C-alpha cells in the first residue's frame, strides 16, 4: 500500500522559514497534480498551494511567502514557507494524484500531516 510520507514541520519564530517535503513510500507508476493543504483547530482544511505540469496556484494568504515545487524524478513535493506569520500554524497535509500501475487510473493520496507551529 502506497503512503505519502511528510517531513519538515516544527516550531519556528514569526518571520522564520520551514521547508516541507512529501514523497510516496512505495513504488508508483506516475504522478500528476500535487498540493499542500492545511487545517487549523476548529477550521476546515484549506488549499495552500498546488502544482501541476502546467503551473502553480497559491492561496491569497500565502502568495509571495510560500513556494511549491516538485522533483518529478523522485515524485517529491516541497513547500518552502518563508516569512511565517502567527496565522500560519496548522497541520499541513500533502496530496498527490498517483498512478500505481501502468494501466490503472490515478487516485488521490494524502499524507499523514505534519504540524507547523509559529511562536516566539
């Protein structure tokens, strides 16, 4: 069973930076769109950034501060978070469209989430 493994969360001071990574744990055939979402306590999960082969998309609240990227050879997604603010803390989840076999369709897979805390 393929799982997405995230890393890079932690505690950072306001204005600081963190870099999140996400990659499948097992063998896959293909990867499509990748995205990062976040969910703060008492709030709905929201899209932070997404990346396809055509381009990137960002939530207004993070545009200019966060950068999403991908390594297609390694099927890895990254989220570089700079100028972190007190309103950014949440559990951050990655999502990928993955095809496990050559003949199967791609399905959405979610990571387990990684906590990001911003505090002085």
